[in-house]
């Protein structure tokens, strides 16, 4: 029953796209969307929740803990569900993969909506648990930091994040799942030195979700514009560094669940 659907999907995507059977089967797209929703929920829960718990506990959760926690969570998510959806968890990353031609544009809206739903659900959970303590973990420019400075920082940090993600995805055959360490490590490292400047969000949903729930959009634009511009720069740099997109990058962006089935079907007479 799946083969006609998969054949039709291959025709739409183009026969050269090295997509797995599961990715080409539209009947199980819900699985990938659920993975993006659940993964983004966990990421925002930890990233925003660290600030909330720090305020609630009067500093028991230090700034260092707050910025390392999201990196560790992203690392864990990539390990446990990266093969399902690619573990984008970030509209800027989904956009980067699409521009890089590692991910089909028609799937982008679904991924972004799933990420937004997961982020908002996490912010709602935090509000139900703790009220608006700690501004729900919102990101905003640090003391004495202008909006322009915070924007520039988000652009640069996101460009580096996108390069890390695209670079480890393109080298997936050599790096394997250890790419999760590079991505998680980058997020923690960026936060350790840049959180006092801009909050080191690098993710529109991570910042927009708390702002939506608390109804304060004074600085939200910084954390939407900055990561998007950073993603565009990151893709451009990736093209300079590696040239054309690779099949390994596509498999990492889409998730390779069902790859063995895809190979067996390819060789079926």
C-alpha cells in the first residue's frame, strides 16, 4: 500500500533526492511533526524554565547552569529523535536547511508550526506552574546593551550555530551521531559568554513563546530578525566552505528513519 504513495512522492521531490522511505510517505508526516513539537517543547521548557527556576529559587540555578542546560537538552534530543525529524527544533535551522536545498520547502510551514506549538505549550506549562516568575524566561538585551548590539550578537551567534549544524550534517558519515555533541556544545559555549549581551537565544520560537504567553513584545523583533539573518549568513558561509549540498546533509535534515527499507526497495526487482 505504501509503494504507490512513495513513488508519487519521489516524483514530486525528484528522483535524485536521497530521501528515506518514511520521509517520502505522507501518511506518517505526523510522526515528524510530533517529534518537532515535543522536542521544541523540551528545549523551551529547559531554556526558559532555567530562568524561571533561577528566579524562583533566588539564584540556586546559576547563569552558567542556565546556559549549559539548553545545550545538553539539544544534545539529548538529537540522540533520541534526530533520525525521526532531523531534530531542527528551530525555525532558523529549518529555514537554513531549506535554503541549502537539504529540505523541501513544502515541509517548512508544518515544521515551523509544530515548533511554535511546542514552544508555546512549554511557556504555558511554566506559567501554570510558576506564574510569570522570571518573566517566563524571556530573552532580552542585557543591562546597558542596545537593541542594535543585541541584534548583531544574535546574528553572529546564529550564523555560527547554523554553520555547526550544516557542517556536522554534511559530514554525517564521518561524524555520525556525535554531531549532537558539537551542536549542544556550541549552544552552551555561546550562552556562557554571550547570554549577558542578548540572552543567546539563536531561536525565534525560544524567545517568541514566552513573549506570547506574557504578552510583551517590546524586544521580540530582535530574536526573530537576528536568527533569520544569521541563518542566511550561515548558509552562505556553508556554500563557501563546502560547495554544493550533500546527500548526507539531506538525510540529516530529513531524518533517516526507514533508510534501510529505502535501500531494500531500491534493489527490489
